[in-house]
């Protein structure tokens, strides 16, 4: 997992990221995020990097389903509102409740074993969740609220998948 704020990233920090993550951060830095279409899958690099802006409602933790991806990175970038995202390692011992690996690259787990690390996001902040990490998004801070984000539904969040990600690639080596 990577947690950051787009306003405080140095060029040196960006060079340490995998090229897919660097491309996503560059895209976020160069576009008016409030004008992005909500609900559409938009490709920003051929068919390997895409995003969806969603406006989900935050909710109590017990209503947030733990999920994991196997193919794509999941970048949660908050455009407006605030929310918590919980992240944990996938040890392979979690009970699968629902699997959509073929069509949506997502597995939903039962939550009885998930030991969450909680991250609070405010506008401009992001979390990169890797395929081996379980996460729950849309966890409310106090009252349920509508956020704008890229990834879910009812908050403004920027959710990005990057098929070009290879977890064995160390990135661009700072070049």
C-alpha cells in the first residue's frame, strides 16, 4: 500500500513508484478532477490504465465489504468529502463470499479475519492498494456522507485500475 497527498509529492518520490503509479499521479496532477465524468470507465493509457469516478455514500465499517483484486492496482483518490479506507494483507486464509475475478477482478471476503489498518482520506489524498492487499472503502468518519471519489458509488473518488502493473517489476529505478 502507498498512502500520499498529491500536493506534497516530490519528483524524486514519484520516480520511485512503479511506472503505472507514476502515470496515474501525472494524470491526476494535470486534469480538472471536478470535471471528470461520473460512472464511466475512462481509459488513460490504451486498455491498461483506466479510471471510474464514483460518488458512493460512506457507511459504518460492518457494512463495508472486504475486497481484493488479483490483476489490477486499485488507486483511491479522494476529490471531495472524507472517508476511511481499511487495508490489510491477504494471507490466503480468508473466506470468499463472492468472486468476480473473470469480469470485474474482485473477490469479496467475509470480514471475521480482517485486521484492518485504517487510513483517513481527505481531498487530494490517495491510497494505492496492491493485488495482495485486502481493503474496505467508504468507511464513514462520523456521519454518513456523500464523497466524490474515483472508484465506488456516491462519493467523489477516482478509482483506477492498471493492468500494466507487474508486482515483480521494481519500477523505473529512478530514471
